[in-house]
C-alpha cells in the first residue's frame, strides 16, 4: 500500500511537474513569440530607418549637385558681370569722348556764329562804305558841277 501510495504520489508529482513544465514551455513559447515579434518589429524599424537614411542620402546628393550647379552658375555670372563691367567702362570712355566731341562741335558752332556776326558786320560796313562812296562820288560830282558852274559864272562875269 505504501508503495502504491508512493507510486500514486510520484505519478501525481510527475503529472504536476509535467504540467509545470508544459506551462513553462507555453510561457517560453509565448516569450519567444513576443521576442520574435519584437525582433521583427525592430527589423522593420531598422529597414524603415535604412530607407529613410537612403532617401536622405539621395536628397543630400541631389542637394550637393544643385549646390555645385549653383556655384558653377555663380562663377559664370561673375564672368558675365566682369565682362559687363569692362563693357560699361568702355561705354563710359566712349561717352566721355563723345561729350568732348559735342563740346568741340558746340565751340565750333559758337565760333561760327561769332564769325557770322563778324561777316554780317563787315558786310554791313562794306555796304555802308559803298553808300558813303556813292554819296562821296555824288557829292564830288555835285562839287565838280558847282565848280564848273562857278567857273562858267565867273567866266561870264569877266
């Protein structure tokens, strides 16, 4: 009887241990599943982060290329600005030369006007001299005529 009780107790203990072991295995299996789910989630997050990192890297590369293009354009624009600056200086010099030419033309025009006034004055003087000459000739002719009349009158008186 003792042995049967002992066997029964041993079997009950074995059954209890087996139950505990089965419960422990279920718990371990649940923990493994949870860990597997966490690992899967961590892998998904890592993959998403890797994709984000790749996208950021691609964007950075794109931005770097754009920066390089903008720098090249800036260099071109600097060259254009220098060329325009040189052209502006050339135009400024040409403007100054034209201004001097205009001043020379204005001076010549002023001198021409002064000469025209002198010519007009000389012409007026010439015309006046011709009138005076004509008057002098008329006066001389009248004097000669008077002298001849006086001589005739004087010859008649004698």
